[in-house]
C-alpha cells in the first residue's frame, strides 16, 4: 500500500539517519514517546509518512518480541529507503541510547541513591505516560472511524488488563476480518 506521503521523493539516507539520530537522542520512555516523536517529525513536519503507515507498522511490530519502538523505526525506515534505510535508520536511532547506557554503566558505581534522583525519575515517568496517552489518542482518532471499530478498541483495551496480549491481538484481527468482509459486501 503506497500512501500520498510515500509517493513523494524519499529522503536521502543521510537525512533519514540524521533525523533518527536526533529522535533517538530524545526518545526516552519507550513506545509512547517514540510514537509521538515519529509522528510529529517524520509525519507532520517532514511529510514523509502518514498516520496510516505508522499505525500499520505499529500493528506489525507490536506482536513481535523485543523493543517495539526500535522495530517500528526499522519498519518505517524500510518503507522510506529500503533495506539501506532500515540499516541506517535503526543504527542512527539506537546510537544515542547505546552511548548513554555505556556511560551509565561506566558511572553506575558513582551514582548515589538520592531523593532528588527518585523525584526526577517519577517526573519523567509521568511525562512519558502523558506522551503515551497523547499518542494513543491520535491512533484512536485515526483508526476507530466507526462504532464497530470503537467497540473493538474498547473491548481490547479492557481485555488487555486481564488477557495475554497475543490473544487480544488475535481476537482483534479475527474481528477485523469479519468487519472487512461485512464492509466489502455493503
């Protein structure tokens, strides 16, 4: 599926790498912040990708083991620049976090347990939850376009608290097949 955003000239590898290096330097907090940053920078500001491509990538990568954020970056980089984009984009995106982890490990003994550090971490966690909520709201607005999809979304949200995520994804996919068949006949 090619979107309007993808029909434009793809970015040069160096430009894609630079953008993802910058995003990797500020994408703290996991998937929520990564989604918000990718959508804003690669979608809204650069116009390289639209929300549908990001949602599609999220659907594919969410079911895989490992870091969904990094997998999503690899997927989107591939959509933009092929396998070279996957390699350049992923390495650029993880480089800042890798460097920070190496530095943190090197200085772990020197880092004292201090109440101010605990409070700062709590503040960061709250900020990440806010970013995640904003990203999820964007996805809801773009994907739950009718009552049936909204019901599936709400049911899966509730089930997600009680049932294994793989089962929720399989259930949603199965319901999606039937919704698509129903729409195809209409």
